[in-house]
């Protein structure tokens, strides 16, 4: 599956990836299309076989703070929304740690990694009483170390950690509570989204820094630090409508990945999970990766239909929106909007001298041109032009032949050149549904 790697109608932000047995599980918040607040009152779990990362299975609701048509609430002390959970395994059981907005968070337990999780305890931490309502204990990230000791990291505009009693997985060991394991000032200081990982003998903290739409990382020689900022891994706001980011790294069959999310609907809500392969160098640093449309694919196939909502570059006014679960489109397309997809493999040389690009659009009563580029939006990289008009839903244009690996970009122009062209400034030109190249 290209990005987003889950079905396109599913909104799972804040993804914490975990490998249990031969499956990778993603635990995250649950958003809805066109919502004006973060998160939902339920948590859902998805998983995939480590040998088939393009087929994800939905295990349904794993935990909830409000009843629905099929289930009662899993807690009896609040009905507030659930935020950014994590799940770890200890002693053959699986423990869910969830932040509940405006209430004490909780720990759940299950015999299975997919849940459902049964309420075990509120956070049994005396230090919580003075902090939970101030946002301190939000978005818990949990580390079960090689020696069996258990650590929780969390925070909002300030980082906090403590060690849990491994016998009950919910009681803080006295004297282990610690504030500011990461600095909170400066551009790279801790903002939120703590997620711990251990790689070899090095402890990694993946987190959202104070500035930008990034997932940064710091490393330490031990679980209590000191953590040192090392850089950032991905930025969901590069040539794309950005917003808060939250995710983590996971090794799947020897390949490391960064799981993160992107925004839709022109807001910082309605977030969908994405993934990129990463490289951890021998010195422990992680190279920054660009956002792509690839997901778990090595390359996209230009000769099968590309859904418009897999775009990883949106410059200008464009935005992804859901009409219904069957139709997610690129809308708000205006003059000079640039849209991009990375990366396609056009294959080896072939005998025909050109190819065609077919596009499925929703017209908006305007006409113009779609300039198509390979690799960069530069005049010398233009491979063809597709005309659009006020009524046609299927468009096509002849393209220069491409071989090998390329990104593809569209730049939109209108046809208005008269003395009244200023009247057409800012008009919506069309919506893009999908497209395909044909040899």
C-alpha cells in the first residue's frame, strides 16, 4: 500500500508501531473526517504480517471511554476522549497505556496484542494528582528494558518520566519520578509525543519539538538519560499542509521505519498514518527522510491508477478531503497549485515513442492547462500538458516517454488572459480524483 498505508478512509494518527510475534501492530489515536477536535472516544488496532506489509487487518475497537451500539464503556469514571496510546508486552500479557483528555489516564490489559483491553487501573501514581489536569501525563510512551524494568515517558510542553513496578505495571516506584529528561526550551526542545526505543545499547527518544511539524530524536546511554538532541527524522510540513506530528521508529525484518501522520481537510485534525524507511548509521544518527507516496512500496507503478489523495507534495491552495469512504480527492485547486507524487518506476526502455496520461477530474466550470513534470517543476523537465475545461470529467494528454525512477508533478494554470482576468483570481478550477499513465 502506498501512503497512507491503511485504507484511505481510516484515520489513525499518533501511531506507535510494535512487533509482536510475526505481526506488526499500530496503536494510535482515532480521528474522523472533517472533525474540529483531536481524537475520538475509542482506540482501534490494525496489524499486518511482517512478510506482507501491504495487507492490513482491522481488529476493531480495542478500548473506549463512551458506550456505542455494540459495547459499553471500558471505564466508569470519565467519558472524555482518548489520546495517543502505547502497548507493551510483559510476562505474556499486553498492557495498554492511554491518556484521557481532562481525566486521569489508565492502564488496560489483554491476553492478545490486538485486545480488546480490560481496564486494569487508573494511573496509580501519587505524582499524577498534581499534574494530570495540566497536561503533564499526556501521550505515554513505554519502554520495557532488557532487564525487565519498565519506564514511562510523557509530557506536554515539558517532559516527565518514571519507573513502574513490573509486578503490576501501573504503580510508580518511589523516587523514580523525574522532570525534564529533555530540555523544554529552544526550537528543538520537547513539546510532546514522547516515544522511547532501544537500539543496541542506545536509548532513543522520538518526540515532537517546539518548532515545526517534525519528529525529532535524542539519544542517551541509559533509560534515564541524559538525552542529547541528534536531529529530526521527518517533517510532515515540507511542501505539504503541516501540523503536529507524532509517531515512532520500528524495525521490521531488518528494515527500520518511521511511522508518522499527515493532515487532511485543510485542518490539523483528520490525520492519516504514513510510513517511510529510514537508516540508522553506525554512529547512531538517523538520516532525515523526505515524505513520499511510497508507504511500504519500493516504487509506485505509473501504469495502474494512482489515487489523488496519495499526493505527498501540495504547494499552494490544494487540500485532500473525503467526500465519502469511496471518494477521497484533491480539491481547492487553483492557479499555480503544484501537486506531486514520489516515486514511480517507469520501467526499462520500450519501443513506443510516447505515452498518454489519463485523468479523472470533477470540473468546476473553468478551463486551463495541467503542466506535467518529471522530478522537478522546471521548464526543461516538462513532459506534457493536459487541457481541462468546464465540463469534461475524463482528460488526457500525450506525454514524452519516461524510463526509470521519477517523481511526477502537476502545475495548474488557467486560460484567462482578457482584460477581466482579475475577476477569475482565486477560482476553483477542478478537483482531481485519480490518474494513470498508458504506454
